[in-house]
C-alpha cells in the first residue's frame, strides 16, 4: 500500500492547517459580502487588513492577500 504524504510546500509563517481561500471563500468565512471584503483590502494597509480579518474570523485568524495568486492566505 502506498504511503500518501502531503508534498505541498508552505511558506514560513503561514499556518499549515488552512488552505488558501478565494475572495468568495474568505468573505463567507468572515461573514461579510465580497464587496465589503474587497473594500477593506483596497482601503487598508496590509497589516491593518490582517487585523480586520482577525476581528471577523471565528478562529481569530488573520488573512493576507497575494496579487500573484489572487488568493488569501492565513497568517499565524
């Protein structure tokens, strides 16, 4: 039987428990609509956006947006 190992590489500093989320996925997780999420991301500097997400996230996790992937990554 083959041993399935997870061979995805994770950046240091990001929690390995959570997959990156799309804008829709994160909005749903934070209990806000996509427009609100986008507005906050555009208007807040990244550290404040992470803090804003922490305040909304049910597990108190901050999220950071990466332009190159278009996804949001959990910050530990």
